[in-house]
């Protein structure tokens, strides 16, 4: 009865094993097959007899047979568990599927192996997915190594798990140096905080990561700009499993953008400068203009918006022909040669300008014009004309006097009036000296312009020099008393004649421009570092807006009374040049109708 139950139980177990999805097998202690489930026989198309011994190896893929035999023999030898992935052929189709085969030994009470029990589970779908994933990763690796970008992958915490060879080649970093946030050492110090903050934000929010920063080249040490982008990779549950990123070298583009920005800044500075006026026109109508042009012509932004500015109507009739000629140039070429003209401002005044013009585009009616205020140059030209006229008059007067005195002397000598002849000779000498001084001054101005004005080196006693000049000028001046106050008791290493020119010009001007006064005052002061000479008159005075200009070449203070006083406008120019040569300063205090005081300060130099 027991034997019948045991046989029935064993048959039930076999039926159960045959219905399982896995292939079940039992081997003897020596490894020979004692049982192979019906499902396994059906799949392989092999009988139990064919599976006996090593016959079961015939249903394995040829590439897996030796590996499987070695693993099985190793398990038999040590009596330990047996596990291997192998491909088993489907008997009907001949197609191989991947199976996971596991076996364990069963032992008796004495620890002896009585049999081996195992299963083979079809894992082909999982294996194919793994192979596809592996192939995909391999393709990704090949792609990552082929692209010109730096490619990297980080773990959810930001630790770098992969970087392509180009990344290592550029940074010369080691794997350890890229772990956690140590890669920040290769980021430019000025960018590091910004990069870290954005990276942390992305890690916390799971958002996209995009930023431009400078990355150091490990070989040269130079930094280049990179555009870095990263995206999170999520699993089926939506959890971030890694970050995939690229860093693209955009340094050339960045430098181009910077050059463009600087160029735009220069254009912006030009447009907004207060030096040059700029306007855009369509035909004759000005449609846009910078503030400088509006200020130059007296128009307002409202005039511009309302279309009330027309450059042709602003052109005086005497400049229409030259303007039309310039317009014809634009028909055949993209720009015109700058030319001089005048514009009539909103208040009716005329403004001398230098105008250049270009087409904005070949097919456009719009043009852009550059307008430079030419008033200063025109004023200088007028000064030159006035100088030539005045110089001619100044030179003609003493020469005419010399001629007349010489003729008179000739007659008197003929009558042998010797006493009067001596006085006439003195007059001739005075006029000749005036002409000589004038000519020397003109020559000095010319030498200054060519940079060849020479200076002697000698020890000069300020007090003695000024006393001599005052005495000489006082002898020839009967209208003013020249008062010299103070002493300096200093010696100056310089050119005595040049310093004499400075003081003679200042004192002579004080006399000339104070016709109603009776005195000119000179004060001397000294300190261990410098000596100051002040020349004061009680005359016409100089308007505030002209005080800086009086030291310019050919400039003369304007005013009805000043114009009646002869002069070339070069004396103070020469004085300022000499004082500046010695590192000194010249300033003026003045009040119209109450006179002027000129202060010359010269730094002292020890005699060699």
C-alpha cells in the first residue's frame, strides 16, 4: 500500500514538473541526466534518450557549449550551486533563445550528493532588451567619442560617472578630479559661483541646465568659452537616474559677439557724441538725427517728429550748386567726398560745416550724413586774415616813419643842423627796433609751430632782469608809471632773453590796454619752490568767456575799444609757450572796466 502511494506521489510530481513553464531536470551525482521535463523535450525536440550523457549539449548554441561544459564540471567538482546563461535551440524553428539555467545539489544525512535538481528559465525577452540597451550604450559611447563637444554623464547627486575622451584631453583631468563638484576647479574663478548655483538649482528642481562659462585648457592654461547644456534622464517611475550633458566650444563665437558689441558701442558713442552731428534723410527730408545735430542747428526733437527739418531748405542759395554736385556723386558711388558748406539754423543763423554722406543700402532712398561744426576753423582762418592785414599795417607804420625820418635827416644834414639830426637818428633807431622786435616775435611763433624754438642755459637774476626791463620800458613810456614792488633774491637757470620776452610782453600789454590809467604795478614773491611775478593794470579788462582764448595764437579780445588798439594776437601766445617750457603756469584775473592781473609762476631750479 505504501509503495502504491509513493509511486502515485512521484507521478503527481512529474506531472506537476511537466506543466511548469521552466524546464526541470534532475541529474545523478555523476552529472548524467536522470530526468528532463516534458516541456524541455517538447521545446528542444529531443527525447529523454537523446538527452542522456552529454547529449543535452547538442541543443545549446555552439558558442555556449564549451563555456557551459566547463561551468557544469566545476559545479560537479566542488559540489556547489550551478548557474549560467545559455542559448537553447527551439527544435521546430531552429531559433535559439536565451535561458537562465540554475542547479543545486541535494545531499543525504551524511552530506553525500544524491542528485542534482535544476531549472532552465526562458529570459530571451529580457536578454534581448539588455543587448539592445548595451548596443545603444555602445552606440552612444561611439557617438560621444566622435562628436566635437565635451560629453559627460553625472549621477543624480552631480557626481560625474562618464566623460568622453575629448573632455579628458581638453582639461587633462583625472577621473578623481571630476568626482562630485571637483570639476569646478577647471571653471574660471569669475564664473564658478554662477555655475554652481545654476547646477544646484537644476539638481533640486530637475529642470533643464544651460549656461555659458569659461573652461580652462589643461595644456595651455588658457580659458575658452563653452555653452553647456544638460537634461535629466528618468526611469519609468519618473525618477532621475542620471544627467546627460554636452559642453560646446563657443569661444570664437563669443569673441565675435564681443567684437560686435564693442563695434556697436563705438557706433553708439559716435552717434551720441557732442562732436559730430549725424542725420538720416529720405530725399530732402531729415527723418532721424542725433542730439548734436539738433543742438548745432537749433531744432528740437519735436521738429524732427513733425517732419519740419529739410536739409535742402537749410542750405543757403550760395551753396546750392556745390550741394547739387555732391548729390550727383551719390548717384554713381556709395559715398561723397566731404565738402564745406553752411546750414541755416532754426533761428536764421548760418553755421559753417563739413559734410559727408553715404547710402545706407544700394536699393534704399535713405542716406546718412555726418556733419562737423566748422566754425572754429573758419574763425581761425579769419584770425589769419586779420593777422596778415594787421601785420602789414604794423610793419608798414615803422618802415614809413623810418623812410620819412631818413628823408628829413638827409635834408637837415644838408643844412648841417647836427643837433636836430641826432634826435632824428634816435627816432629812426626806435622805429627800427620796433620793427626788429616785431619780426623776431613773428619768427619765434613760426619756430614754435615747427618745434625748433631754442633756449639758452644761463643763470638769471629775476630781480635784476625785471629792474632792467622796467627801466627800459619806462624810458619809452611817458603815459604810465611802472611800479615794481618786492624782491625774490633768487637765481633761475634758463634763457635770459626768453624770460625777458615774457615780462616785456606782459608789461607792454598792461600799458597798451589801460589807456586811461596812469600806473602799471608789478609784484614779486618767492617761496623755496617757485617765484611768482604779477603784472596788474587798471584798464579795459577781459570778459570771462575770453580769458582762456587770449593765450591762443592770433586771438585778440573782442570789443569796440580793444579793436582800436594795434596788435597781432601773438604776444600772449608766445608768453604762454615760454612759461610752459619751464614747467610754469600763467593765469589771469580780470574784471571788465577795472583791469587785469596776470600771474606767472616759475618753479625754481638750482644753478648747476
